[in-house]
C-alpha cells in the first residue's frame, strides 16, 4: 500500500481487522500517493473491523498527512470518543482561520 503507484481504491470492509491491522494500514497510508478511496467499514452480519484507542495516534497522523485520499468509509467500525476526536482534529487541521466550525 505504501509503495503502490496505481491502486486508487482499497476495500477492506469486514476483514476482521483489529487495532494492529488498522495501525499497519494507517502507517502505510501516510505516504501513499495513489489511493483516493479507503473502505474500512463493517458489513452487518460479517466479520467486524474493530478500532480501539491503540490505533488512534496512527489514525490521526494518517488523516493529517495523507493529502490524496478523498473518501474514507468507516461505517460500523465504532470509532468511540477517541476516534471521533481524532477524526475531528484531523479534519480541522489546515482549515483557514477565518472559517468557524
């Protein structure tokens, strides 16, 4: 993932990912320059992808540093408070100071 030059979409929905798997994906996505769509969601009734506090630092770093991804699908992953905080902070990073949220 980190070296791919032609992969534009990655769908890892319902792959029974844990924080260890999420950390690996997020670290690879920091430097990826081709993937614009990343699906890490969970399909009901199928293996769950599970994020926890253990991967929030790499999640935040990936969101802030990856300048190419335009779509991130996290349906059913249960981000929790830490995940939502990381997501909001990353989305607010770099906003024009005149924009109020």
